[in-house]
C-alpha cells in the first residue's frame, strides 16, 4: 500500500499561490491518493491474474461497487 503524498504535493504546487486553499483534502483511489507498488523486489511474486484481480477491485471501489470501511468513523475494523 502506498500513500501517494507525491501526488498531493504536486497538486498543491501546481495550484500555485492564487489557487492554494488550506485545509484537509482526502485523496483516494480515484484521485491517485493511494496505490500499490510493483518493483524488482516483488514483481516475480505477483502473477498476471493477481494484478488483474487487484485492478478489477480498484475499478469496483472507484465505481462504488465495493465499499471500503473508514476506520476513523467508528474506531473499529469489521474484519475483527
């Protein structure tokens, strides 16, 4: 899991001084605020089927077909 702080930083600098608004901005899959990493250390462990399943789940989350629980709303994890 990656928190794409690079994208958040880019957006702030790209807005410029006139376009900058202070505050909390929530970035998610649809805004490239989070993601996953594939590199030389894990690429051999991840099959094409696994990548396709992750990309399908990502698309379903963005489309609203899969709901992701927000821990901060009730301090609980539904998996436990």
